[in-house]
C-alpha cells in the first residue's frame, strides 16, 4: 500500500494542497484543493489575508479526507519567505501580516547604514540586500511605533505561523529563518549581535529546527473538525525555494545552476557551506538554508511577476488575454527592440506595468515597446538576459564553468521562456518538474517519516517520477550580439 502525505505549497498568488502517494520508488501527485492567495490593500499598506489562508488549509485537509484519504501519514507546509506574524503572550495573532511588497520598508532599506553597516550585516548573514527582507520590515515596525511589535512575545514566519495554528507549537524552521537577513548560517543560530545592535526584541525569536523531523501533531479539536486522526506535521524545507531546489533532478557531480521559476526567479547553485566574500557581496548573492544543512547560494531575480502584473493591467483595460495569447503575440513581435532591468525598483510594486516599461525604455534612450506582443517580448527577453548575466556572476564567484541550467517550478509551463533561457545563456536547459516545490516538501516529509535518508535519494525519486523537457540554444549569435545592449541597460 502506498504511503500518503499531504503537502501545502503557497506561492505569492495561489496555494494548493497536493496529495502524494509513494510506492517505494515513485511518487504520484493529486491536487485536492486549489485557492487564490491575494494581497489586500488597505489605505497605503498591503497585507496577507492570513485567516482566510488558514481556512483554506483546513478546507484542503477536509476535502482530502472526504475523498478517501484519512490515512495521510503527515502534513507539510511551505510558503514564500521573509514575511511574519506577531503573537502576544497568550499566543494570539496581533495583526494581519504585511505583504512583502508593502512600501513601508523602502526608507529603511535605502538608509540601512544608519542602523548597521552593510559589511556588518552581510558578514553575519550572507544574505542579499533586497528591500523586502524581514530585517527592514522589523525596522519599519520598530520606528513606526507598531503596537503589534511593542506587544509581541513571539515572531513566526508565515509557514511557522500556519504550523502553530495547526499544532500549537511555536518554532521556526531553518530554511525560512535564513530568508530574514537576521540568521547566521555559519553559527546555525540567529545573528544575535546584529539583532542587539538594531534594537530588536530578542524574546520574539524562537528556537530553530531543521527540515526532516516532526515538529508537532494536529491539535485534537482541529483533527475532530476536519475528520482526520491527529497526524504529525513535519518540519519541511518551508521556504518554497528550498523545497524546489531539493527536487532539482541533477546528477551527482553535474556542473549546473538552478532557476526556480514563478512569480520570482531564484537562480543559484547548491553549496556545502556559505560563501561570504568580496565577490559574493559585489554581486549581491545570498546564502539561504537548504535540506541537510546545505546552502542555496543564489540571486533573487524578479520573475514572471512583471508579465502577471501586465496581464492584470490589460484586463483592467478590457483586454481578456490568456498567457498563451500573450506568448503568441510575443513570438510575433520583433526581437531585441528594447530591454528593461527586471529588478529595477519601479517593477517591484503593483501597478501599471506596461506604462512603467514604456517609461523605463524612454528614459534609457531605447525604442518604446507598444502593444501586448512587444511589451511581453521585452519582458521575457530581458528576464532571459538577466539569467545570463547572473550565471556569469555565479561562475566568477564559484570559479568554474556552468554547463547546464535546471529550470523547475510552475514557470516552466511558459515554453517561450524556457527557450529564451537556452538562447540567451547558450547553455543546455533541462525543464522539470513543474511540481518541484511540492516534491521537495514531500521529500522532507519522507525523511521525517524515515522512508528515505538523503537528498540524493529524494532526487532519484524525482527522476523516476517525472520526465523533464530539454531545450538547446537557438540563434545564439543574435542573442549574444544583443547582450551588449542589455548590459548597457544594466549600466555595465
């Protein structure tokens, strides 16, 4: 009989409950519940509707049980990084968690040297400087006089908050802690000297546990409500990228970079220890935690968010476009007419992306893209070129050549983006699995259940369960010539 586990995978725009059935060699996946995850704007701020999301977790468990799967052996939850909830001394949630795109962090990110030097922060945490990191959110709470922070007894990152709602256990999982820019992967503990210097309350930081162990059981009242036994809840690689990287079907010894593709693109390599030096700081690479205490040495790059937000704008204007419609229009648009820097700050927040793209191109002296096809093509080819630039930076830091790019995650459904990645980088591209994050989540659960022991075993299961797609570079000479124009846009 197959072993059953339930994985919850939350992205920045949707969430899913995935039932996994493991027969000892392969895993089969069934989506039992899907729901939207919508940021909510109130006044000038952006929030997560956290209680509705927990309602969706319970709905998914109940649907899974009523469909004949009360015998799940464990549950695991992964989400996006950096965001958190604050609890009072009675364990009650003090406020809706802010969404990481909330602009309140910008003044603290821009003026971080007032609070601690960048060298001091990077040497302790090894984390990329990005305006939405937990460190800047907590500074915004502190200096705005947030009543939630003033009355907080505990801070829990979002997956830890969901785990607490399910089990009553207040702990922080390692991979999600590492996204905060307040965790020291060298010492495997919170960066206490930095936390003290910033004047953040030490009491709110909980004990940290590693993925691959059980961290509690579903509370009896919730189990009764949902029609299941009080099953264990596993500490999985609860940062969604950590789970996705765990499911990269790479061969041992292969020289590769991974890109976890979705709303964000996370590009990097897996290392045994943090890399914190002048080159990594220069190129703003980050050292986040992975399964088995590995390090995800990577770069956060704006991903399909710009395409998603452009589509939302066109829908507001009355154009009912599917992503396939946009891709077809982009294939028919002229190549290399203009580029953007996907990581420019004006593309980080919700709004009229087509207009911002036009303004960016005009400001940088380029032809202004017009219409759905040209704008979509501009975004896609710019993102592919940013992949190439980041891979070259990664090669410089690692001191070795990268031959293959593994694309994983929902973004690989965009075949044009996969092909553009091969064209721009001039490297072999292996795309799959789409469900990498769920598979990594499930791998942690199987380790916690004692079914498998190592990351290599997990990757063998991924290879046996899913067939990847392969892309080879096309017309690389033209892409290589256009790369010089893209570098000018970056100011390189």
